C-alpha cells in the first residue's frame, strides 16, 4: 500500500498541509490499512455515519502529497453521563438529536512524519474542515465532537493543545458482541469540542434547527415516543375544559386546556420540573399538537408550541386542587383494566404545584391516580397518599399497592 497515491478532492491547504476525505472503497481501505499497521487499537469497526480524513503534507521533494495523519469519525456513544449532563437534554431529545454529535474514533500521525507541533496542526485543520466535509458526505452539519483518551497510555495532550474540553471519565464499560456491554474496569477520559457557537443550546432545545443541521435529527422517533395517543390527548384536553383560567384574557395566545394538557403530558412522562415539561412538549408532531388543542400557527403554518415562560406562568398560577380534580376524573375514566400491582410514590415539583403523589402501574409506569400537596407538616405525602387511596377504594379493589419506607408506619388515618 502506498498512501502517496490516495486520490480525492483537495479541501484546504495551510502551511503545507491539506485535508482530503476518502470517498471510495479503495481510499478508505488505504487509510484503514495505515491504522491497522501503526495504531495500537487498529482501525476497529466504526458505526453509524462515518467520515475518513487524510491529512497530507504538500511540500515534498518529489512534489507529491505525502500522507502524514489519519482521522476516523463515526457516530456518537449512545449514553455518556457527563456529556448528557453538559448538554442538559432529556432522553427523548437525546434520541432525536444524537446524530448531531460525532465521535473521533481514531487519530494517528504516521511515525515517519512525526515532528514538533504537527499533530496539533493536523487536528486543528481537520476540525475546521469537519462540519462542511460531514455535510458534503451525509447532508447535514454536526454540532458537537466527542473523543476519549486512555489515562494509562497518554494524558490527552493533543486534546488540550487543540482546545477540547475535558468532561470527566466513562464508567469503564465497552461493547461486546456476546454480552452487549462488558466491564473492563478501564475508564477513559471524555473530551468534547463544540462545532458551533451555540452547540449546547441547539442540542438541548426542542425547537426548530437551522436547515444545515435539521437533517441530522431523527424526527421519526418524536411522535412515536409520546405517552398518549391522539384520542387520549383529545379526551385529556376535554377534561380541562372547565378548569378556571387564572390568566389575563387579553394576554393569552394558547387555550388553557391545551396548556394543561401539555403540562400533564410532561408529568405523565416523568418530567421532574417545568423545563423538562417544556422539552417533552416540543417533539410532538402536527397531529398530536392538534389533538392537544393548540390553534396558534407560526409563519410556516405549523401549529406553534407555547414557550417555556408561558408554561411556567400557567404552572405558577393554576389552582392545583382544580387541576387535580379534573385530572383524577380523567384518569379514573380511562384506567381501563387496572393491573394487580401498583406503585405509590411522591415527587417534589417545586413552583406552585408543590409536590405530587402518584399511583402508577408496575408494568409500564403509567399513572392511575395523582394528587398534589404543599409539602407542609399537615399536607405532606403520607396523609395525602392515604386520602387518595381511601377516596378511590372502589377503583382499587383487589389491587396490590407498594410504597417506599415512608408509608410503613403504624399510625393510621381515621
């Protein structure tokens, strides 16, 4: 194999270096052979969208470009705790937008080309060309790059010199074809580098993305991951028709029933706060938005979602007792056939809603009954849970209900 003869479109030249993308099987094979020969991890098997970059030295005595570095980019890791917390996205948004994160799987400077600062120059040039090269290859531009370094072999100096950001360490698991994940007790250091000034915001927000990034979103997962079907969303919206609206009628763009349906939908999905509720609402498709009761349309003609501030204002102003009464009526009417085992638990939501105790199904986590409480001494989880069970004894006939240690008290409510 002679890497001098790899042919591809010339992308950029700087200080005698140029980056080329491998577009044919022969070009990829030649770069793969270099990794298998000189990289301690070999070439491996990149998954997802893949891009191979070759960095060439243009100023040679023979007048021909000489390969001096190889980079292999592929799909991002499915879950990385530190990365996911840095982005601050929920599981649904992560599933939809993970394609906008790319992973540098291999970086190699050829042994015969090594000299001071060459690795940093190659990395910097390749990173600058990555977004547009990825778009040319796959039809969209990524927003974030991730990579790993092994503390047992090197300190990640190249990442420091190239302005990557360290985020912590992995848990030490690796993929294995037989066991799926295998613990090799060998954590790697995680590094990230933004490819757009607002990468974090664009990855976390459920709103529309610029066209250059939009094709990287897996829109097909959004509607399918909704907790309720369209018929259930419509009936839930109808259940809130008579809940008093605390807002100024002249300042309301969206109907209260639609706002409450979005809020309750987020709670049913396990959203712990208003921000998570808002994010759960964003991926709903056009049919689901119509079923919720949204009527306001944006400039494109699509049904517009309420903003975070609008949802937060409703949460802080709504009467929690009226909301809980309407919701429980709907839950009882739609409980279908209750399973034989149910779980009881309380969660503190903050804001005006205070906290909520929920009775949900063991098999799929779907709520059956809910009740809000303030968290004060005489209005806390235990007495509210006891009242919830007592008021719905007929519905819960023959059901086995489990709870945490808080409910294991001898004192009983009269």
